[in-house]
């Protein structure tokens, strides 16, 4: 089968939204090439730093690459993607150059090319994300390994928003907790919560491809007894109160269901939110406070924000 590589030259602010648009359009894999990743200095806080090739990065901004099967409908799909990206300006998202290019890629090249961007990464004091095709030996006895095969689902576990959520879960999860993971993607947050000892995790995603990928990753990490994965829109499938609700999705979406989250979260429970670009931080905080939550901590990594908020006991 032949594939087309769709490249969008954009900004870091628009990466999450564009990646989601591409995923919903049926993209079979997403690669993010950020110009800032090559030039910035990194503190070796959690593990190895891998050598980077400047040829893999744009001179400025971010290039998001997606892979679409070449069909008779490809032209229409690409046009729909362009329209959806252009519409992001209506949400005050800076789409930058917004240059779109298409190249033909053979299936055997695509099947392995994207994997060179994905290596074991230690992303917190305890968590290390390991792709299934990599060999990795734990460094510490209390290290928690999350094995992932992202497949076609959005989320490899190494984006700052996911890292922030895992770090927040690491700080807060107790072994009696019932957890809800909204927009689970590849299932990384649900798996992380289970490995931390959560009693049960309800993971849900609107996209059936993500649901299948999450189920496979849950089984791969041998935590299927602690996690159920379902297709569902936001909190629609949640029937029981939760100790922790975690949502790593767009800020605009988070603000549409803060009231529902407040209803679901038990008194004294937590609502952990990420996928928030820094300019949207105050808007999300205001929405959380309006719903009744108390802001406990705001975490930042690069231009991304995660917020830990608590429902009062009274």
C-alpha cells in the first residue's frame, strides 16, 4: 500500500490541536519536529539525553507529520484537514506558517521511519516510558515501566502534557482510589495510575481506534484487572463517583465539562487537567473555580500547563 506523508509547518501552540485533527482524519502515525527541541539545553534530571540530528528539525516553529493511506478520497480528506486547521484561529490558537506539503511514502518505509523518534524516556522520579521495540533494564528498584506501542492512537506518553499528568498522578494516587481517565488515547495515564496502585481505572475515549490501542497497551502492561477501557464522550459513560478524574485534552474542551467533573469527583477528590497552553491557563483556572474546585497546584513544562484542583469536603 502507498501512503502520503502530510507535513504541516505550524507553532508549538497548535501542535496538540493539529495532531488531534490529523488523528480524527485517520492519520496512521504522527511525528512532531520542534525547532526548539534541537537547540535548547536540557538538565539530565531523569535519564539519558539522546543525540539529535539538526536535519530532523525545522529552522523555526514545528512540523507535524501525519501518514494517510492513498485512496480516491485523499484529496477531499486533505482539504478537510486544511479547513479544520484554519478554523483553529477562531479559538485564538496561533497556527503560524500553516504551510502544508504532501509526499508519497512506501508502506515499508513508513512502518519503521517514525520509530526513530521514540526511545525509552524517564519522565519522572519513578516513570519510564519504553516503546515495545526497545530493550530497557530498570535503573532503580522502584522504577515503574510503561511499555507502549502507540499504533495509530494519539499519544506516545512523552509529550509535556502527558508527562505533567503522570507526575501529578505520581504525587497524588492512593491505593484506594477510583480513577477516571478522560480521552485516554494510547492509555498511558490509565496505565500509570494502575501501576501506582489505584484500585480501579475507568479509561474512555471517543475514538474507537484509540480505544483499541489503549486496550492493547493495558494488556501489554498486564494491568487489565485494574482498568476497563470504553468508548465514550467525556464523562458520559461514568456512573460512579471518582476519587481522581484526569483529562489531558484541549483547554477549550476541559472548560466544557468542569461542572460535570465536579459532580463526578468525590468530596475531597481531585481533578487533574492538562493539554493547556500557557495563554489559556487563567481561563481554565477560572472555569475550575467557577465549578467549585479549589486550585491546589499549577505545574508547567515548556509552554504547557497542568492543574491539580480539589473538590472541597464540605
